[in-house]
């Protein structure tokens, strides 16, 4: 019913979306990136234009965090823009349910962002899922009040460099690097690969298996 908050476009996200033939939703963005998006580099729905009222603002939330969309609203706008709205995830990923592991080593994952941006995941062997924490507190879904949980966590290693005064870019398109996949309380060491801008982001174990 509500997806947000929707923020501005970032360079690496465009290539990630393009590789999966996704429709990219965003609220404006950097000047150079907006030129690329408006030039048709990827099917996108920009909230600054807000075609077919795909987006809305919530008055009780301060800007710039008050921009939202809905699944139905975004899907309808995408269809009316003539975009292909069919996505076959099985063409990119393998889907196998991991067996929960009670004494596996990958019980806690901490990503060293500073302060309130610190992110960690705590593995629950009963559910086989990872609960997400932000700034030391559980992340809670605003609509359901349920903790945010995921089946898989993948950490990619790449190079980050600053652009302009407040942005950062990540080297992903046409690159590869090390990765760790945390699934079912276990960790798989391997590599990630994105052959070019149009190619999907893929993950492989140490033996080269997807």
C-alpha cells in the first residue's frame, strides 16, 4: 500500500536495474543522471514529473523523506507509459530454501557504517531468516509493525569514490569482485560479476557455481 520513502536517482542503481530489465522509480536526481534517464537509457518513472499520479507525499513526515508510491500506483503508471511490467526472476536467480542451522558460524553480520547508519543482521535459527537492525535497533515495517527480515544477505566488495559534494558512486558496471553470501546461518565465499551496463549482477561461489 505504501512504498517509501522514495529518494533521488543514484548512478550505480541505474545499471543494477537495467541488468534485470527493471523499471526504475526515483524522485529526481543529480543533473547528469537525470539527463541520462530522460534520454531513455532505462524505463523509469520520475516523481518530479509524476506521470499518472504514481507518487504522493505524506504531510506528517518531513521532506525529503515524505515521498511515497504504491505497488498498484506504480504498476498502473508503468503500464500506461508503455513499459513491460512482466519480470521473470527465475531467469536470473536460483531459488532454493536453505535449511535452518542452529550452530552455524554466520549468526551475526555487522556492516561498519557509522552511528545511526550502522547496519547489522541477526540470524534466527527457528525461522532461518535474518532480522535487520539499524543504528542498534530492530528495523520495523511502518505498516505492519513487524520486524524486517530477509532470507539472504550478500555483501559485495567494490570501490567507492565521491562525486560532487554529497554523493558517492560505486564501481559496478563492467566489474567483478569478492562477495560473501549469508544463507541459512552459513557463509559462502565467492565473487560477483556485472559484465557491462546492460548485464545482470550475478553471484558465484568459489567453484564458479551460481
